[in-house]
């Protein structure tokens, strides 16, 4: 089954390109560990999901590109075409000239209705090329005007048009310290609208990815290109084909459906995050070896302590099996190992305090995706501990694993954890708080009311998001 | 781009700022333009031949030149850029405005309203998508001040959805035009009501900046790392000649301001910023739309790969009072919002590092503690490897307004020269008193904000929901 991607705004389009590129490069990566047949099945599955066929054999991304100004789309289209590996469809893009001015109201109330039909037709054409549709990815940022406002509008539209298909929004959470001054307003309006119309929100935080680039990838002058590539890698590690229950050579047909089924049991809880390890520069990778035990241990601790990345120790070079034990000790100092799940028999931490430094990250559901050598030997007991999960779900339902022998990208072993947990509560709370403070002084509100978003709409958004925060807090 | 003439001022301190401003702006833009690049400010006429060896006849400025005297505009049309300006997009008269806002606004305004509208519509027709108007004028004279602000009203009525950006040259302390306080205050009222965004500039600051560059260049301290050709010279003359034609150099700074402002809309980058985003992010309340600007660095360096220390210096300088284009000290006043528009080989990590570094020394208003808007454009300005334009909505603009009001009141109390204005049809004393109260109201707003400066930031009680 196929996934159609809608790339919105500068952020959405820049990331979209990196995602397709990462998917393509990985699927054509020379694999020493898998058999030829295995590889071919993997490639075919990846292709079916993300690319369609063109006459001269160059795969075309199953994507629709939308932006309200032309520069980024032109750049994206030409970058893809120049790569020679794959490209975007000739008529798959829609753009205007004047932009959205970082104004959510303009994106949602002006551009949305005005261009509804054109965008819908483009999506329709792309959907028709699919033998069967698994669902939609919508890649967008929250801070700007097009991705956020028009993105919210398009998602709503998709809900009406394709009510049987799943929609997963890839949302870029802006840096805490401004990229855009009105980013908090744009964010709360986006989130509140998406919460009503989307099936799942997979959140990528710029701050977190930035740290990964700085600390783990060792990049000195970090550009958005670097950030987008790390992000694309994370997405690839989740959405590249994985075995279905039937085992080897049979890849999961409905990735979105399966993912949603595993991770979004309740519509009140839709926010998902990805952590994937290892992440490191090519240089460090050459000297590193990993065990499943080590990887999973770190991933588990990252989950419960809400760390966004493996701490720096793993980037140091010359890691061999001999030093493995030593390395583990060093790592242990960096991740917050003090955080432990609540002991059985004691009352569980019922309400999470947002101000406390130490808090335990309770999950609703977790999905572990393992790729690489000896993947079946990985021991997952740590993730089945009921203490990790909220009381209204049994671990057997809350935890799932997908394993694939075929390695991902250049990593002999890699593990990705997609989780629906309290990890986003603090950032969400912060954004709501800042937006609320700004709203109390009515600053910038005239820019929104100019285009039909009234104070009432703001208040509705605040109410919905406070509810979400409260719900997650009481897990 | 509308350039109402400040021509009357040519007779006094400011020989043809219009001429020189127009020259370097389009000159630099032409150097910046690549074949096929965004035709934001200049449209291609005819077969759109490429720019080669000074032949620029296939490009036409999206501009209308207005002056109530002919001298300055004629000079432009005979100068090296004559082919860039469409000779039909002009409005001129002979008699000038006599440094009288009322003449510019009321007399010429009504006389030329039809013609103005006609040329406007014609210009707009050539645009696929009209995003904004730049109005460039001075405040102290008659035409720029009076007719220029009349234009704003016309633009607002005719094109209500198009942003109006105004670059206003405010009179300096030692301005020789006696009636400049009257003209400025009357113009301020119009700017308050009809402009979306104003970038105030004063000549004294520009002059000080030029002097500083001269000092650095001539002191030889930086030795061979300084090229004589820099941001502030036009290609016509070297920097050394600036003493003879200071306004050349000064206007070049303003030209570069406008170039930097539009660079992210014209060229690609990893974080684009359109002109409409400036208003959206930097104008939290409609009346507080005055932005203090600064441009750094001011001289080119021979090295293209500038070590990070120099790059960071560019950011530090942007906040220093010596680099502002108006007499203002943003560091010691309150920020409502700040935008950093970077050009060249600068990445997001450089930007973030510098914001983190400089943030503690700046004071932001309580409801906008992280009020930063940033943009990254890949193409640097000619002759530089990178540059930065900082736009600040900051209460440091208040002293300029306070001084303006004081100078006005000194004159008005004695009713000096008032008869020149009152004899114009449509002018009454109430025009003056209304203008003064409009300015006073604005100053009060800034005072109220300043009063919150040292107050602790408190989080307000949030909405509580039933769980």
C-alpha cells in the first residue's frame, strides 16, 4: 500500500526532499548483510510505498508540493531532478507568489479556501496513481504561515475527502528561541485544529535534532540541511519496510494502519515522538560496534527519562568490544539513570509535576523498530515492564515490536522507538504558556483578526490544548 | 517604489538625496540581479536581454519618481541610469513646495491625485503579484513630506491589501530648514495613520557612520585587509571622495538597507522571509510600527572565509548604538520585537549561537521574551561574504519623537511661520493641534512600555480545565 506525502511551506518542502532522498538511498544501499532476494523485496516494498514508476525508469516521489511562494518549490524540484536518482512529478506542485506572511490566519482563512480545489485535484491525481492507499503524510512546520495555517486547512480537507484513509502529520516543532515571533500563536492554532482532524501527530523538535547534530554528529556549523537530514533519517528508520508477521521477504503492507493501531488507542492522545539510535557521523561509525543489549538499554532509559538523544559519550572514536564495558560506564554518567519507574506496590505517580527536574515519563504505547544483524536475538523484556505504562493498558497491548533483518542506511544495527508518552507535555506546556502571556496583552492579535481568526478562536485553541496537557499529565 | 522629491532640500543642506538614493539603489540592485532572478523591484522590458557591459536598457525599475521641481529628476534621467527609469512614470512640476507641508499635501496632492492614481495603476498592472510599496521621502521638507504622505492615503484607499513600507529621513538637530518641525509633525500624523511600517533614518547618524568608516580605512589599522571599495561607495567613486559628496555615501547606506530588506524575497535561502512577514512579526500593535534599523558589517574584508570571531562581531555591532541608522540606543531601551536578516554563508547554528550570546544584555517586553524573527539568505551583497540587517521595534525610537515635539512646540508657541501654512486652503490650526496630540499619544504608548522595563516577568494564571 502507498503513502501520499503532502509537503507544505518552506519547511515541509525542504524536509520532504531529504526524506525521499534518504528513503531512496537506503533502499538502494549495497547490503552486505542481506541476500539479494531480501534486498529486492525491500526495494520493491519501499518503491510501492513512496515512489511511482515513470516511462524512462526514474522513480517519481508520491508527493504533492505546496507553497505560497515559488522559490523553495523550484529549488526542491530542481534538486531532485539533478540528483538523477529520483524526481518529483512534473505537475505535482502548486505555488503562488505572495506567501503567507507567517500568518496562520492568512494560510488557513485566505489561502485555504482560495486554493482548495487546485490542491485537492493535485492530491487526487497522486492518489489515483496508487494501487491502494495506506494514507497520507503531511509535512509541515508549526511556526510559519503556510505550513501551519494552510497545513491545518488541507488536513481538514483530507478528513472530509478521504475519510477512510489515515492521516499522519509530520510536525516540526520550532526552536524555543524564536525563528518567528508569532510562532507560539501559530503553533497553538495549528495543534488545536490538527487535534480535531488528524489521526496522529508525529512531532520533530528542532532543538532536539539540533543537539543531535551538534553532539552526536559532530557538525560544527549546523545548517538546516543538516537538521533536515537527521530528521529524514529518523523518519526513514520508522517507515522503511519491515517484516510482517509472515516473516522474511514479506513486508508489512499497511505501515500507517499498523502504526496507528499500535500507538493511538485513544483519540485524546495523539502526539507521537521518535527516538532512534545510533546517530553518529561517518567517522565515528567506522570505529563503533553495538550490541542489541546496549542499544536497547539506552533507548529504554531515554524513554523513561525523556532524553532526546544518546548522550555524547557514544560519539567518541575507537570504540571496540574491549572498551565496550568502559563505554557503558561513561554513558551511564550522562543519561539520567536516577530516574526509575515506580516500584510495584507503591502508588504510581499520578500527576506529573511539570516543574520538577526529575520525572518519570509514562507511556501509553510504544513501538520498537529494530533493523539489522541478529535482530531476532534482541531481548525486549525491559520494554514490557508494566511500570512504564499507564494503568489502563496492559503491556501486551501497549508494546509492540517490528523486526527486520535488512539493515538501515549505514548502520549494522539500528533501533527506532516511536512512542506515545508524556514526552511532549513540557514543550507543549511552554508553548501554551508563552502564547497565553502574549495573548493576555493582545499583542499581534490584530494581525489575525484581520483575516477572520477571532479572539474566540484563540480561546478555543487554548482550552483544547490545556485539556491535552492535563490528560497527558494524569497518565 | 515611490520617491517623492525631497528636492527643496537640495537648496539647503541636502543636495538631491533623491537623485543619489535612486542611483545607488538601482545600481546595486542591477549588480545583484542575475538573469532569471526574482523580478521584485525591476521588471524586464522587451526581449529581456541579459545585463552585460553596462547595458541595462532591458530592465525597468518598478518605480515612480515624483518631485515638484524638475532639477533632481532631470539629473536622474540624464545620468547613467537613465534607461532604468521609465520616463513616463514621472510626476513633476516647476515651482516646488517651498518647504511647506501644506503646499505639498493639500495643493499638489489634490492637483495631481488623478495622475498619481493613473501611474500607480499602470505600475501595478505590470506586476504579477503586488506585495508592497516602498515610499522613500524626507520629513522636513515640503514635497517629500507633504505630497509623500498624501500618497500614503491614496495607496491605502486604492490598494488596501498592499503593505506600505516607508523609509523616512528625519531632520537632524542642526537642520537648516526652519519649518522642518512643522513639516515633520504634520507628516508624522499621516505616518501614524496610514503607514504599515516606518523605518526612520536621520542624516546625522548616517554621517557619523561614514566618518567612522573613514577613520578605520585611513588609519591603516586593518592594513591590507580593507578594500577601498566597500558597501558605502558607489561604483562611480572611491571611498576617498566621500568628503566631496557625502550624500552619495550616506544614501548608499539607505540603498543597502532596502536591498537587505528585500534580499530574502529576491534570492533563495534556507529560511526565507518575505516583506509581509516583517509587518506580521515586528508590529505587535498597529500604532507601534516604527523600526530602528542597523546594517553590519560596514566594510569589506579581503578574506572571504571569515573566522567565526569576525562573524560574531557582526552580530554584536548590530546592537551597538553607533551602528543604528537613527540616533538610538536599543541596548538600554526596551525591545518589543527584533528581526535579524542575515545574508551570505551563515548557518542556523551561527545565528542561534549569537542570539544566545547577546540575549542577556538586551531587555525584551514581558509578553515577548523570546521575540526574535530570523531569516537566512544564501546570497551575500556584492563585495561581502555576509551581512546582517537588524530591525528593532524598540522604545529607543522615543527620544527622536520627543525631540521633534519639543522643536515643534518651540516654534508653534510663537506662531512663527504659521501663516504660510494657514493661508493654504484646507489648513487650520486644528491640523497642528491634532498632529501634536497624535504624536503625544504615540510617545505615551512608548512611555507606558518603558515603565514595564524593570518589572519582574510573571506568568499569568492559565485557563483551568476539568480533567
